[in-house]
C-alpha cells in the first residue's frame, strides 16, 4: 500500500479523480444557481453521477427516491427541463468527453467507464452528441494542444 501511495502514477490518478468530482459539482452548482432542487431530484442526480457505470431504469431511481416512476419522470422534467433518460445520457457524454481530454484510456474503456458497454454504440452516441467520433475528438484536442505549445 505504501509503495502504491508513493507511486506518482497512482497519486496522479487520485488527483485527477478528485479534480473531476470538484468540476462536476461546480458545474452542478452553477447550473442550479438561483433555484432550489427538490430533494428527490437532487438525490437522483447525485446517484447518476456516482453510479454512471450502472444500468439505470427510471423505475429503479424513482423507487430509490420513494416516488412512482411516472411521478418521478414528471417532477424531474419539470425541475430540469429534460427527461431523466436525457439527463443520464448527457452526464455520460460529458464524462466521456472529460476522460478523452484527461486520460489515455482507450475508447472501449471509456465506454465502460460511462456505463455504455457496447463500444460501437458509445462511439455513435458520442458522435451524435459532440459532432465527432471519440477518436476524432481526441485527435482534434491533441492538435490544439500541439498548436498552443508552439505559440
């Protein structure tokens, strides 16, 4: 354990994870500024962020926050302006984008990290969301980084 703690790579992964969490909460705070979320919606959103690798059904999350599926869906959409399913999708795509930017994980590993276990489906959904495939997105980012380092 002590050797792992002293291993810079291990510490860097911990640092990246903490920074990622801070960034997610910062975005969440900024997006909710000026409005108070219902406790149930806040719990559901927190669950999604902390368990995005898991399959999520509206009925399961609704039960988690002690609501019926249809009422939870109604409340969530009223509070967030999008459906719960769309929210999960957006959180997953945002996290995938972050992983493409901040890690050297392969696309299939990123797909697993965000709870989409079919890499082809993940790539299709990422391209639909971001306008580029995951590899194109990473290559564009690398080109921009190289250009900025020359300046």
